C-alpha cells in the first residue's frame, strides 16, 4: 500500500514501478519534498532532467551484466569513491559526507555473502551502451567488492522511449 507521498509521486510519474518509487524517490521525497522544485536537490537527484523526461521512461526489472565499461563515467567514479572509502580506508568525500557509509557498505556485503544477491535492485538508466546509476551506489560497490558474477545483479533498468514511440 502506497502512502500519501508515494501517491503524489505516482500521480506525476504513473509508469514508475512501485518498487522504484519506494527505493529511489520516496526516501528522498521525505527529506526534499515533492514535487521537485527548480534549483532544489531534485535537480541533481533527477540527473538534471525534467519530469517530462522521466514520464517517457519505460522500466524493466532484469539481470544486468555490469563492469567498468558498462557504467558511465560519473557512476563509475562514485562507485570507485565508495570502494576507496569503505575498503581502502581513504578519507574522501564519501567518507566525509555520508556519515553511515561504512555501516551501510558492511551490511550490504554481509547480505550478499549470506544470500548471494543484493538486498534491493539498484536503479539504472540505460543510455544505450552504458548505464547511469540512479540509486544503489553502495549496493553496487559492495557487489563489485564481493566479486561480481557474470550474470550480473538484478536491477531496475529505465529506458527512455524513442521519439517515434511517444507519438502513440
């Protein structure tokens, strides 16, 4: 059952799966408010794309084979920074600004070791040949730390509809 904030999000983004709303947008909406406003945290969270773009995204839950070449540069940089902070003990922006980063990372590693899967699917946006990580940087850092399988983790993958399919 969706709560009032999740219902507001679903009114604006009706094609978003409930799980994507609950894992990615809802926790942020509770602190940043909904709907997104110009020049707010949402600009960064929504990857500098308007709600009209996000309404055009189709979602699929599937296994995704991920490696350093399948992630776009900024996503790979964030995951590497989390690995540096949580595995190598580097005091970087992730160690400074995410107060519970080590605790989160260790919890996910333990879950992966016990269950062989991530506690929740990361949320990715397909850009054709590479993926942007929208939600799940800690999960993917732990996944790469434990040892990525060739099959890849189960992820929610968003794919913008082509302009021709928007004319339906």
